């Protein structure tokens, strides 16, 4: 018998301040579930770990808006999301939460290990402090007047109106959103993890894993961008009252930064799983076993944390401890799934939550549609019309129709019993060869993380089955050659059994129904595709697997989102200017010669540009949305005659033009490729 693998699978911990939507499913969860279900059918020793990420500022902001405690928010969304995942068919071994005591203990253990070994560096800085609330204020909790454009709802270090970034001390009339009082700048200290010290090891690790296991290009590119810029130390603590308290005597009011502790939730959840199974050391078998294969499923926005930060933390632990943690063998991150052409956005109400979707439609129909549209290589879109077509034309007309007419025919002409095989013609042999070959074909695709292609090929087998049924014409041979008809239907029933097996990872609820109709239990993957139902085996009555979705239902969904496309936004009141005023502004096409991050300013990039006459330097607040390498050699547009200003002590000789997307991201405005460098934009 083949050696069984020991596999650890984690799926990104969803943030517990909102409902799971379809974009989340396509990014990390459905691919992980398909992969896990397949390996369970192979008989491999596998655990599937996930849970809610329940700390951080967005949780407190949601709580403040609703006048609730953070715990009220996380309890609500943890319960909702767990239930939605269950209805969708996610087969987690455990769905834990980072508010659990066992997680707090695990995170503190890592922090104290790093601290006691002198690995962490302590630095001081000045941040806004609310004296009435007696707390340091995160950026989102401070509002004031922009020193650049006068916008009166600017954040502590960034103006959403004009895009300017500035030192918090330059913000005019700052106000705490907690108490409405004017905050003061107060010195605070935090501990930093020396991420840069692990860059060489991380590069070697990723290179080795890529050579052995073939990492996806998008993941490698994201990592390469971070390495080219040079990894820098990152704060592991922050001033906040919601989170895991820093376990030091002089650290009152400080918690572990969520980026540091959340990834440790995979470990703490596995510990919790072991305790629930009365196997307290179970977690060590997976996390510290040399024979474990660890695969981390995530969306592209989590690449840096799972390919760089988390592995560096595990490397740091392994350097000073006997129990060595394994690192991910592969991190098959997906790109983004959009909704009807636009990015999912909670703040703008654009998208559809999983709970709402499953209240109307079949979970397997959604699983199948998403599987065929996974953003494995590039962003993709969910469209209602495409969902309807997949459900009606493929699940109902191809898979459902083949199963229904086969079992109905057997019930009518062979007393609901599997007919015998009398003779095999070339067409019969060809179908049986397909059944034997397909399990290995699908397995190879799933093990290569090509879930999209695997789902397509599985439906292709159903297409072949329909063709076989039609070409064999059992409605004719039942009158002219009953033995030939019996052989045809035997092979069709065996094909249904194989389809039920192969579709289990993709549409598990439907496979269960098919097994009930066949009156059998699932077999393991290695036996799939062979003769498995004996002559005379009694079948149950068939049932309709997929009722077609009417046009009116889809039209209703499209009507309901028309208003959302308008976004319900009123045109903002703007001060008008004359054409003479606008003529004073010089917009020019320039070329980016170089770009680099600015130490201590994680939102800023420093760009060297050529305007057709000379080189100059500008500072742009786009570091959250662009890696420096993405801008080098690109043509962009700047305000060229803006009075020089200093941002974080660095002079900026112009302003870069960028537009805000529906999801709140900034996208640099690029001119046409034929635009001349130095030419004026009018």
C-alpha cells in the first residue's frame, strides 16, 4: 500500500468584524476545502485548521460605532461566520478564535521567548494621547484640519481629501474621536521584531520550497518585491486596550500587535483541537513533526504575513528552542474575486454575504461556480448570469440530467437493480478506460493546487458520460438488444458512482444525495473508477438534484444591485475655481527613475522622477498600495509647480496624481504609453 501522508492545512483567519462574502471563499476557503476533502478520500492523516481573528483596531472601531463592547462584536461575527461556513460545506477540524485563553498563552509564550533572548528592540516615538480617555489614539481615532488643503476631517497623519501625508504634529485642530477633546503628543515605547535579520534565511527557504514544490508565480513576485526593498523591523506591540496584554510589568496599556499574534492562532487552534480529542500533544505531531507537510491557503493580501513574517517568527523560535516548528511547504495564494466587475467593499455595501446567498440558493451550485472561476492566476469576477448558467446548463443539464435519466431508465426497465454486463463494445471499453483514468487525472491537478482545472475536468467526465449515453441509444436497444442495453446501463451506473466520488471535494452535498440514490457508501479515492456496484444491487428512487434557476430570480438580483452601483453617494460640495485658477496648475507627464520606502513612514514612498528637463524628488502616500518595484520606469502625472514641502523631514518637489477606487485603495494615474515625458496635461 502507498505511504500515507501527514498533512497540516491552515486557511487564513477571517477578521471578526464583518460577514464572510464570496470573495473570501474564492481567495482561501474553497480551494483549501477541496484540497482537504480530496486528501481525506486518499486516506491521508490531515488536519484542517481555521478560526476567527478577533483583535485589533477595526474591531474597536466597529464596537464604538455601535455603542457595544468589542466582545459583543466578535461573538456576533464569529457565530455568524462559523454557521455560514458550515452551510457552505467547509470541513474544518476546528474553527477556533484568537480570544481564547489558549491562544493568549501561546502568543505570550512567543513574545516572552523573543524578549528574554534579547531578540526584540525597544524604540520610543511620539503619538497622540487622549488625556481624558487616558489612552494613546490609533490614526483612525484622531481627526483634524489638513495643513495642506484645509479639509476638516483629516486623519492624524493623512488627508483623504487631497492625499497629503504629514507628521502628526502638523495636523491642525486635532480632536479625539473618543472624547471630542484635543489630544496631546506623548512619548511612548514599543518593542520591534528584527525582520530584516531573517531576510537571507527567508530567501533561501522560499527558493528551496519553490524548487521542490513549485510555488505560484504571484506569491514569488510578492515576496521578491519585499526582499528587493529590504526587510525592516516591525513593531510587535501597540497602545490599545483590546487585545492580548503585553506580559511585562512596565507594559500597562499595551497589547501584542495583531499581525504578530494572529498567525499564531493556527498553532493555538491545533492545541485546542488536541485537547478536545483528549490528545494534548497532538499539536506537536503536526507542528513539530519532520514528516508533516504544511500547506497554508490564503488570499494575496496575506502573502507577506504567511511567506515572510510568520516563517521568520518560526525561524526565530527554532533558533533558541529544542522543539522546532515546521515552515509552510507551499502557500498557494489566490488573487481577488470581484463582484459584477467591482471589488467587494463592506464600507460601500458592494457585494453579497455568504449567509444571504445561501438563504436563496444551493451551496453546491455556489461551490461549483466559484471553483470554475477561482482567481488562481489573476483577479476574476462573480456574475449572476454566469452563476445561473453554471447551475442550469452544467449542474442541471449535464450532471443532473445524466444521473436522472440513467436511474429512471434502470428503474423502469430493470426493477431498480444494476443490470449485468453481457458484452463490451469499443464504445463501452472507451468509457470504462475514462473511469479508470480520471481519478488519477483529477488527483494530479488538486495536488498541484489547480482546483479550477480539476473542477472543469470532473464536469468533462459528466459530459463524456452524456455523450456515451446518447451514442449508445438505450431507448432503442431496450427493444432491439436487451443485453446490449443492460451493458450500457451498467456502465452508466458505474459512471454515476465514479462521478459521485470525484465530485465529493467540489459539491459534497450533491455527492451525498447521489450515494443515497445509489444505495451505497463512498469508497476511497484509490478504488474510484473501477467496478464497484454488483449486478443486481438495488438502487433507490432517483430525485431531481438541481431545479433550474429562473431568469426572473436573476433579474431580481441584478435589479437589487443597480442602486448599489450608484453607491448612494451625494455629490460633495466643492468650492468652484475659475479657468484662470486652473491654468496656474501645471500637470506634467514624468518618468519614475527610482522608488524606495521611507524608514519610519510606512505610508510613504520616495520617488526620483525625470520631468524632461531635470531629475527631482517627490514623496507620495501610496506605500500601502504599491511596492517600489511596481513604479520604476513607469510614466506618471504630477503637479509640477507645487511649492516644495517636507513630509517626515523629506522634501517633496511636486505631487503625484492618484485616484481612489471603490474599495478605498489609491491607484496611480498613468498617461498613455505614447505620452511624451515632460509634456503638459491639459
